[in-house]
C-alpha cells in the first residue's frame, strides 16, 4: 500500500541522516513554531448517497476535469515544538460542483452534485529521531470531519419508483476519527528539504487516511516555499442511508513561516 511505503520512506530518511556534533539538543526548553498555509488543487472522487433518496452517486473523473469543477481548495498546518514533544494542528477545506449521470431504467439521470468538505486534526507529536537536519515524529490525535452534500435534479418524464421525478435536498454530517502515524523531514544542507506524513485511523468512519509528500526550499531562516501532493480519504456511512466515501487528492503550494 502507498500509505505503508510512505511511512518506510520517512523513517529511512530520518535514520540515514548524519548525526553530528551540532545535533539538536532534544532537551532544549525553547518553543519553536511553524505556520504553513497552502492553496490546494484537490480532485474529489467517491460515492455519495442521501438518506431520503434511493440513488447512489459515484464520481471518478480525470484530474483536469476535477480541477475545472473545483470551487475552492485550501489547507494549512500549525506546529509547536519543544524538545521531543509538540502539538500539530491541521485543517483542510474543499468545495466541488459537478454533474453526475446515474443509470436509471436504461437512461442517464443527470444529478447536480455539490459537496463541501472540512476536516481538522489536533494531534500530539513525539520526536522518535531528532538530528541536525532531520527528524521523525510519532503523531497521534483526533480528526473531526464535516461534510455537506447537495443533490438536485428534475426530469420531464416519470421515473420508475421509488425514485422521484424531481429532487432537491441537502444533508450534512459531522464525525470524529482517531488517527496515528509518522511525520518527518530531511534537509540536504543547501536549503532544500523533503518530508511529509502518513496517518491512518478510524472511529465513526470505517477508515480515514492522510498522506502528504512535500519538497521545499529555505529562502532564509524564517521563510520557506513548499510544494507537495496530498491524498485525504474517508469512508463514512450512517444507518439511515447517508454515505460519504471519498478520496480527495492533488498538488498544493504553500509558504512556511517559522518563529
């Protein structure tokens, strides 16, 4: 699996980094902070259902088509570190509008789909490896999801029961998952660095995952530019029939500020 492979890559980068006499003192009491906002070109694919509508929507489009239907996408992270311990806050937002054609009685039912997804992670981090240019952290926390799904259609001919001839409705749900994983970074000593994280967990959803790979360049001691690729997924379903089983993924571009 890509999640497992990414975890091994992060671990390898941290362990092979050279430990020198200038290695970071992990007992240092000084707090350090990182704030990183991103723009995110996220595509969305998955399965959606409303509790009151006996129709299941499935989306799977090319990345280019998904970007044309993306209304907004953003993410950001805040990290506080003190020695081996610290706090990680992460947030994500994506809004999509598209038309999905659902096969019904030999015809294609055009359903207008609008989704708005927000998630936020609050996590504790512990430094497993702390070196001059590298670190590997254990991360454990709670991710809160919020999804709003709107479906609407109207056709001029009768539809086979129990599918109504027209429908317009919106449903929202919130759920919480526990997530654990690894987060790491390795610098090359010339301003360039690579890193990322891999998280997975469950709770009210069957499974949620978060994979991020990034590369960056230090403009100075406080500022860096970062480009990366993120894949975020969740599989949530209620007993009443609401379903939000999606994968959101795409490139991101951000600026990291350290203080």
